[in-house]
């Protein structure tokens, strides 16, 4: 597997487990470094778990079901991202 494919697989797994309706917080220990940073001041695995628990309390039915096409290679000159 190429580096690009490996990186896409990691991002896809994070997205599918962390942001799915049936969140799997074990992905934080698997893919997140001890000082993982998510959403501003949330740093560290426990803080990121807490953030997701609070997020799910506020939005219990939210479900992201697809990561879409990921870009990991190629010349992106001229691309605009918003």
C-alpha cells in the first residue's frame, strides 16, 4: 500500500469511527497521539473523548456517513478550498 493509500485509510477510519452515529471512541487511542488536538483547545486523548461525548449529548442523532473523496497526492496548484 502506498503512503497516499495508507493516509487515506487512516483518515477514513477516523472519520467513520469518530463521527459516525455509533461513535467508537477506541479510535482515539488507536489513531490519536497522546497530545491529539481536535476543535481548538481540546488537546489529549481524554479531552477529545470528552468533546465527543458532549457533542453527542447536544446532537444525538447526528450522523456523518461518508468521508468523500480524499486528496493525498497530485499537484493542487490553482485549487480553491473554502
